C-alpha cells in the first residue's frame, strides 16, 4: 500500500515535466535494464498505446554533443537554444558496429551505423543493410513502410548514394558500390550475378516517392547489365516515372503524385559556410563567411528540400496510410573530417533549420513522430583559449563577440580526422517518443520507428 501514492506522485511529476516541455531524466524514467514498459509506466500519459501516422527522422551525420555545442555557442550563444534542443524528450544511444564474428567494433562508420537504425541489426563497417557474416540483405524500415502502403522519402546534403540514404533503399556489400561503374567491391551484387545492382540503381528501382540530394554524376553513369542496359541511371528513373529536377526552380515546379528525383550537385551538395580550416598552432581569430562561392545559385537549402519533401508526400496514399521521411545533414561529418569548423557549424545550423521545418509540421499534425539524432560522434572539441593542442585548432569569434577555440586531434596533421565511439544524443516528440529516454542502442531506433508505424 505504501508504494502506490509514491507511484502516483512519480507519474504525475513526469507528466507535468512533459507538459512543461522538459525532458524527464533517465534515472527517473527507466529501469536499470532500460525497459520501455517501465518508461511508459513512469510517464503515466498513455504514450505506449499511441501510434504514429507519419515519421520524420532527422540524422545529423557526425553530430555528437561537441558538434551541437559548437554550433549553439557560435550561432545562438552559450545560454541560447537550437531548435534541436527544444524537443520534450531526450536520451542517448550507443553506436558501435561489429566485426564479422559479431564482436564489438567500438567506432562505427556511417554505413554500419545507418544499417543499425535502418534494419535493427548491427553489421560491419562499410556494409549497407546486410548481415555482418553471411552478407544477406536485411529488410529496412523504408521497405517495411512501403510494404504497408506508406509514402516514403529520403533527403540529404550528401550524394544520394552515400551511406545514410543508401541504407534505406539499397543493400550492398560495400558502401563504395554507388553507381554502375563502381561495383568492384560488390561482385555478387551485380545484375549479371543475379544481384540488385549499384546503390543508385536500387534507389530508383525501389520507387521511393521523394529522393533529394547530390550525386548526379553517379546517376549519369551508364548501366551495363540487365533490362536498363545502355541507359543512365537517371534515364532508368525517368522510365520508372520519376520527375528529375536539378535546382530550386525545378524542385518548386515538381508536383506530387509522381516520384521525384532531385540531383542538386555532381557530388555532395556544397556547404553553406566557409572559413579557414584548423591548423597546427591554431589560426587567427576568425568570423565564418556565411556564403560559399562554390555553391551554385539555385541550389536548394536543406530546409527548402525538407519543406518540399513534406509537400510532395501530401498525396492520397500518404493521407490514407501515412509516410516515412528521412532528412540528413551530411556534411557536418564531412567538414569535421576536414577540420573545417566554419563549414561544420554552417551545416549544423542548416540542419537545425530543417529540424524546425519538421517540428512545425508536427505541430499541425500531432500524429507525427519526429526524431532527431546522429549516426556517430566526431572529433571537434571546444578547448580553453590558452590550450595548445598537439593537432589542429582554430579560434572563432562567435555571434556573442566572444572567442572560442576548437580542436581537432583524432589524427595526425595532414590526415583526415576520425569518428569517435561516444554515445550520441537522440531526441523526439510525438507518438512513442518516450522510447528514446535513457541510454538505448542505435538498433532500438529501428524498433521505435517500426512500433510507432505498426510495421511488421
């Protein structure tokens, strides 16, 4: 009898925190085993029984807590808050991959980590939605959504054949097998061997309703095998009914009802901001340049792509069955590899604006689950101004007028910086959002998405 009033008070307190938009601490919301039923019980708001009609998943590639903090400090100030900071429920998840024997590989790449949340299974670094040992295809959350009749979409600032979009709509032995001319590492995936072909071929063959990003050069490669032999992948897409667009004007004119393939750069979409890269011994204090001359006029921003994707998914099929949409800010990772703090911050800020687009949509459609997270941690660290890091560093002047020093030391100067094996943030709102609380694993995100959408 003595425990019942306590439980009522605990449930009421958690519900009150939720109503106030405050994340419930993991210690107060999950058992030592991280049981989601315990979380739902403590929250006491019936979220465990609610289902989502739509899911918007936002992935900041390489966007660990340091990358988020750096962008926050520079753009909105140390006491400010980004859009991604405003989710009501926040937790963390682990990101390790495995070797072919299933033993932990503590630092994942984007292929293995993406495969984890896309399929619910760990795999080896470099592999796209296939088993780590037998190299067999694993069903993805996008494929399950399509099977149930949901509309689907994938938006990225990388090539559409890059790891994160690839894990949803393709299965490949190696992430390098992007186009028909890139199949050296995937001999058994070729059409001639009875395989599904390159990542680009599979992506359009999946008939995903909305595909927006870079990688035009991959899609312009000629197919050498199978029914589309002699055509480019872009021409294959047109044969399959895709509207192909290459700039903001074309994207604006695209209409729902037919699938859309947007290819806005030959490779990765150029970043929004530029500045001096970190250097040995540091740089002079700098302000970031908030435009990039290498970014062509008419290149749609990520938030523009996200908004249009949501508009394109507003079809009779989606209105009846719902949709699944993935949005990736890819070059947070790529500029972190290059020790380019301004490029990295600008891409995090661009991703954060896409987060706002998703949250604004969910405010009008409360049956939408929105999740934002990263696929893995990365290298940048904010260090004291007086520190003398052994690697690369840069001093920035923030929008608050204060100096900030960022350090990149996961590899020797002259080599690309590396991912880290840290856990990363995951935050959510909407049906089943409570499942992100506490410390979970990347593969459990797949279960959250599948449960929210009632997929089998």
